[in-house]
């Protein structure tokens, strides 16, 4: 699909220079991301802009897929130039294929660090939208877990050879508790991988411990990054939040 355009009004009497127009556009796009109208990095989603003479508007071309909620464009006095575009409120954009391919060449620790930064940054900028929309919050957490599982699959051979999950991913820098759980998860993974290799199947006991430890790890990581006292209901997969206190997190 093609990119789309929005228009921004400005005061013609100020006679903006080209540099000032660029700063104005970047500021407005950044504000629209904060307000929940758009999603992404301003420098990535901003394609181009043009300033027609005597119209008092700037036409801004944006990357398709960055529109989160068209109804919120007016928070910055913006409006769609091509309203025929699908303006159904979107959940969140995933990293581009190019970005993901670039990440694949990095060490697991660096990939996790980048992934956490992206998700925490998104959560911080869109927390109100996420808290107001239970389905969107569940999708957000599910996508985080799916990306994490993809990273796990890539490092399973190293875990099987004896390396620790916590060391591979640098989890001690997140929290000692998480690193301790990761140690137990490494053991559970090793047992499961060796059992599968030797007999071609997993016993109920090994599988049960692996699932339980994996679930404990995911809960601990999500709680550490996003919430305090988070409870995931395994039956209906809804996210129940008993406390919305934010956990400070820095890499």
C-alpha cells in the first residue's frame, strides 16, 4: 500500500525558513506519536513534506502502517489529506524487515537489549492507550512474548551445549531474581533437549517443569519491564492488573 499524507496548519505571518519548517514538522509528528495518533520513530515514519505557497499548510507524507488512531490527529491540528485510507485504529507496528534482518546479525544479548528498549519505549509512549484497551494490551504483551520466543529458538543450541540463558542474554543487568529464574529455565531446557535427542520424546515430568519455569520467567520479565503485581489469567488469556505502579527500568 502507498504512504499517506496529513496536513498541518501554520501561521503564515511568521515567514518560516526551510529549517524552521523542518523543525515544525518533526515537532508535530513527535507530538502526534505521544498523543497516540501515530506510532514509530519520527525519523523513520516521516517520508517527506511540502509547503504550497500561500496556503498556510504543510503536507506531510508518512509511512504506511504508522497510523494508530486517525481520530487523534486533531490534537495537533492535523487532518488526513487522503481520507480514503483505512483509518481503523491500529494496535502497534512491528519492526521493519530491514531492521529485523539487521538485528539477526547481532549477539543475543544485544538483540534482547534492543528489543526491550523498543517495547519499553512503546509502552511508555502509549501506556494510556494500552491501559484503556484490554485487547490492545493483551496483543502488545503477546507480541513481546512471540519475539522473545524467536530469540530463545535461536539460542537453544548454545543452551544445549552448556551455556546459561542469563549469561547469553545479560539478564543479571535486569534483575537478580530474573537471572535466577533464567538459570532454572536453562536447566529445564537442557533436560528437555537431551531427552528429545535420546528418546525422541519428553516425559510429562520434564515437559511440566519446562512449561512451569518458562511461564515463571515470562511473568517475571513482563512484570519487571512493565508492571507491578501483574497476573495473567491462563484460562482466557486476559491481562488482569492489580496494580499499575510502573517499575523503573534502564539499560
